[in-house]
């Protein structure tokens, strides 16, 4: 586990945004990504009959739709132990294989940091 206070302030910010979105919307996951300009994009799980998207893939899609060219970092708040390969692939597609993905529990404690690679 990573002490959230030891995180870079910008990384702590995306974890906090992801956690807030998860709680506010009552969804299984919340995610946030930061693009190359420092802008953040926040999303929750999308669970419609016709559309199923994880929070992280939704946040990446929002960044792309808003004109982001790259990602600096991503965070997901979830009960799951790890990010899915599809989630990591979406981050990798926009940010590259070295893009850090912070995995945090519902309390905001970062359990692991992995790369999208």
C-alpha cells in the first residue's frame, strides 16, 4: 500500500477525483486521467443495456473526445485487485506503455501503481 500523503499532489488529485466520482454516482468504479497539458477527465462505470464501459476506459474516451494527445497518469478507485487488460490497453493507446496507473481502494488508499505497458 502507498500512503496517499506521499503521492505527488497531482497524482493525489486524480485519486481524489476518482474516489469522489465513484461515491457521488454510486458506481462500482471511479477513474480519472491527466493529459499532457495537466487537464483531468473523470468518469464512473457506464452500465447501460446497450453499453458497458469501465470507469477507466470511459475517462480515456472523454480525454480523447476532448482533444488530449497523450496521458501523464491515470487512477482508478475500485474493489478489484487489479486493472483489466482492456483498461490498461486504453491507457497505453493514448499515453504509451510507461504511463502510470494508480490502483486505489474505495477509501482512496493506493494499493499499487502499475504501468500501462
